[in-house]
C-alpha cells in the first residue's frame, strides 16, 4: 500500500471480485504471499550479513545516484497515495474500450439468439 503497484493490484482485485469471488480470493492470497516474500527478501538484503567478502567493497549510493533516484521514488509514492491524476489520463481510452467490448458482446448475444 502507498506505492504505484498497489493501485493496479487493488483495481484488478476489485474487478475480479465482481466477476468471480473464488478467483479473486485466490488472487488475493497470491498477493498476500507475494508481499510476505518481498518482506522476507527485504529483511535479508537490508539487514542480513554479507556472505561474500567481495560484496564488502561495494559503496553506498553517491549523491548523483540519489539525485537520479529521488524523483522516481517520489513519483512512485505519489502514484500510490494519489493516483487520480494518472487514472484520469486513461479514463477516456478505457471508457472507449469498454464501449467497444460491450457492443461486441451485445452483437454476439444477438447473433446467438437469432441463430436459435
């Protein structure tokens, strides 16, 4: 929660719950297991001990690297906390796609009814 990836996962789960509760429950379980695994990896990488002596020579990020990554980190957190501006950009395209899918489904249903 609070990052850009969570918004997408949340929207997929909401749509999945509307379509099929069992599939959505399975997806939510996978999401929870994935988050637990990421926390396990984070703990080992950040707080674990070095297993190879060659890794001790690696230095922390320089000021230049921090300056490059800082805007990206801010953008990821902004997209997670306040995704509305980014979702609004896609609204027209998604609405058109939904309209096309609904019209295709209606046409398919009309053809199958006429065929029977």
